[in-house]
C-alpha cells in the first residue's frame, strides 16, 4: 500500500474505490463518524445534498455512498467507517471530494491508531495515510480526491477543526439549519434536529448509526449476473470478523439487528437476482434506483424462481425507493426486478433503515423501522395515486408463519388518515408524493 505523508498526493484510478477511516477500539473513546463533501471549483458544496453522511447516505448522482461502520470489536481491535466512491460517475461540476469525520463525545486526540485507507473494488491497496498529530480537534479533513490532468489524485490533508462536523460543513458551504417546526395535527412531537435542509430526507437518527460487520478481504463475490457485492475491509491491520454462528430458525434471530455484507446488483429490463446464500433468515432492506422508466417493480420468488409477491410497484419516471424482503429459511433470497431502463438494486441490513418513535417524513416509497409502543399513527400524503402502508412484525407463530403483515392504510390521492399500530415493527410506505407520519399516543 502506498503510504503518503501529510500534504503529499498520489494518483488513483478513475473507478470505484472504497475509503475507510480506521481507528483502534479503546474504552471511553469518542464515536467517529465519516462523511464526504462534494465540492465545486470554489471549494464549496452546491447544496446540502453534496454532504453524504450517516443521515444522508447517497449522493443523487450515485457517485458517493456512505456504507456504515464495522461491527464493534473488543478493546484493542480495529474499527472503521466506510465510504464508496465511483469516480467515473462524479458530475463535471464537482472538482473535489473531501473525506471528513467528526468525533462525538470527545476529541480526535482520544482516538488511537487513526488512519485513512483507499482500496479498489478487489480490495487492492491504493493509498494509506496515518494521522499522528490529532489533539483537541472534534472534526477532521482526512484527505481529498481531486481532478488533475483528466484523472484523479488523492491528497493527504490532515486538517483539524474544533467546531465539530457542523462547523466544518459550514466552512464548505453546507447550510446547517435549526429543526423544522412541528407539523400541525394532534399528537405531533417536534422532530430531532439534523444537519442539512429540512426538506432533505433523513436516513436515521442524528446519533451515530448501528454498526455493520467488516466484510472479508479479497475479490468481491459476484451475483448471478456478474454485479459485484460492495467490497470492503483489507485483511490487515483490520481484524477479521468472527464466523457467524449458524442460524436454525427465524424465531432465533433478532430481525431488527441481524447483519450481513451489503451487495449491489445492476441490470436492465426484467431480470432475476439471486442473492448471497449466506444471508441470514429474516428481513433485508432493498434499495432500488431507476430513471426514465415507465414502471419499476420488485417481486419475491418462490423456491422454483417463480414470481410470488410484489414488494414494490413504482410508476414514477425517476425512482429511488426502499422496501423490504424476507430472506427465507433454507434457500437464497431470489427477486424479480423489472424496469424499462437500467436499474441498481442494493440489498442491505435493516441497520441502514430509518428509525423513529414519534415523527418521520419522506417521499414516495420507503421502509422505516417504528421503535415506539402501541399507539395511533397519523398519516398525511400529498399525491394523486394510491397510498398504502403495511406494518410488518415478527411472526406470532414462527413454526408456521414467516412474518405477520397488516395493511394500515389503503387510500388514493390527498390523504389525512389515522391508523392504530400494535407496537414496534416495519412500516412499508408507498405513495407518489411527499408524506408525513407522527404518533399520537
């Protein structure tokens, strides 16, 4: 691996890369949260969507994604927070991509063995920059990718900030606003503050997201159609994950916290996606993107590969949607994806889903985790077509049932409706416009 000192730079391939900010796990150290800032020629973001972090995990261009953290290990082991970059897809108006991080609950001087690593899609090393001079900083610019002579280079920056991610982001032009006022209606609670525009969708709590496991090092596994899974951690000095214990039954699994390696599948038209057979039984979050298609659908398949149930039906021109699939026992998850234009499907653990217990809002099709107690949900939908909400819960009789589903809402157009919810579970929300949901207890 090419180790570079502070201020130096190295050429990187204009392709898909993985970036890991890594550190050593020690008791009492602050949480490290990594972000990416996409900057124009003036060194500023063009808008709040040019900040990619745990609460806004995808850039609209598809060029940058926040993958999440490795699973927490024992003291002395190595943890990491990951970014995925496709430099070939970076828009012409973007000249630099800054890799930054904040320390929650302390300063970077309390985080030992801090470094940033860049690898390609096979896990081959590209660049390595150790940080040895952190002290009282609560935010850090670790490095930046920048255009040079028709290609890309990576520069080791190592610049600290004492004002946290909010101060760092403001310096680069991100508007950090106060939380929006509560939505009118009975029982609404003021939502928690978050970075960025209140109009931007929030992909989780403002607190740090649940940790993800570090996938194994080496060539990425290929899907049935050759699309690689999202590559990740180099084997050294990162500690490999412990082998997962075999899972005998869905009833033995906590469906809200099971972890597995995220994967990405790409195709065009109608294709069958056969997911990794090692996915644990239980729920998996599905994210799909397609543009300029008449319709986009995802169906689950039975053991013979025949389409079984619709998981998503979207009729918008541009689709960025989330839904849920149930990984069956004893066989791989198989999906039928259909769109008129090229599509990208991601299969993720539920730790990537947004969570709430009082208030949430979104656009069109989404899958959210409701963490609250029994109550009444108030829904507002601003659209013209069908608006549905399904409530998924773990099985009451695991021996016979894979999961339980209740349809809470099935309305058309502008909707203001209330529905009882029995307790924690998944809300699969589908519409053609913006929606809001709050709990009235």
